[in-house]
C-alpha cells in the first residue's frame, strides 16, 4: 500500500484533511498527517517511508528528498514551488508538482482588499480615495492575475496587463488592455499588482528604476514573493518618493526600516496570507491528493514543475 504523507508545519484546515483522507482511503492509499513540527530535522525524519508527500510552505530540501527513499512524487499545495529543491527532485527521480489555480481567487481577493485598506488610509478616520476610475496594472496575467482583473473591473478600475506568455487577444477577451512592456505597465498605472514567480530571471527585478516609473501616488501590491523585490532599490524609492506606497503579503527583510521611517505608507500582512481561506485550503489539498493518485494510477504528470 502506497503511503501519502501530509507534511505541513502550518496545517491544513481539519475539514480539508478529512476530505483528503476520504479520497485516499477510497483509492486504497495509506494516509498520514505530520503537522506543526518544530524543526526542519523533524521533517527529514518523518519522510523516511512515504511514497508521496504534500507540503504547503514547508521546505522540501535536498536533505528531505534524499531522506525519503521511497518518494516518487511531491506536491506543493499552491502555485509557487520555490520551496522545493527541483534539481534534487530530478536527481532522485521524484516528480515535483504544484496545484495552480486552487488558491487564485483567495490571493486576488487579498490583493484588492489590501488596496482598499491603503486607499482608505488604514481606516484611520481620515479622508481617503476611491479605486473606481484608477488604473491597475497586472504584472503576470496567470490564474491570480485573471481573478484580480475580474474583481478590479467590479470596482470600476481600468485594467492593464503585461505577460509575454499570454496573447493580446486572450487579455482583450477578458476586457483587459495589454501593454507591450513592463516599463509601459508601470508608467501607465496607479496600482501595480505583482504576480511573477521567484526565479533566477525575476529575483530583485522590481527595482528602483522600474518602480520610479509609477505615476505620482503610485502603489505596488505584492502577493508574489519578497525575493522579486530589490529591497535596497525599494528603500531608495521610499526616500525619494514620499508619494509612493508599498503593500505586501509578506514582510520584507527591511520591515523594521519601514516601521521606523515610513508610517502610513506601507502595509504588510503578519504572515503570508494569500491562500489563507477555507475554500483555498480545501481546494489545494484535494487537488494535491487527486494529482498524486492520478500520477500513480495513470502516469499523469500534468502539473509537473521539474525537468
């Protein structure tokens, strides 16, 4: 009997675990939950006999993968998978997958919710501004970006997007105006909602020169990864542009500087919260189990992310 291990320092909701277990039981798979562990070493010890593993923000390092001698497939419940050492997975003949789209609406709603919070000055009793009529740029028009566009249009915003992997026709069909470059996106829009992955090409790509193209009062909303931000450039801009504001779903390493110098011009969630809804929790967990079973029974590698 193949064993599926749910290894989550930050647990799935109990209802999600229950539904995941029902699916595994019905298909004849052993199902084990390992959660709220204290140290990375605990994860290394826990994976010894699993055939498949589902993680959330947990770090599937080379050490973890090599310790899991029976491991054939690992699924990151969510879109980003930079917490999986994909090279180690490939070297050990492990298929690494993500679950794209399952958290997308939750992330999009958070992005717009944070925009409203900042537009209304953190609800501090002072007069704010409205989103209606403002221009929002979506940097990467994937699953999350499409939901952002839908919600933003509901607010009456003008929606623009840049994504070299999505056709102009596809964006236009969604009522979104495509732009030809990142520079054009940032120089056009009052808000930019950031959804790029963190990889060798994108890390620190959101820098001073790019951010400085934003119009007066420009706001960057980051529900992607903190690694894509050039923090030195960001701090330089915060000094040079008192009109600029930064919203992020994960605090930067320099959060203490923001707290000391830029009151009222930033908002950071206390932890990464994009996928922190009951619906997203359930959707991603169930998708992970179904993908593992489809892989073992049909060789389905639809969501494989390593080569």
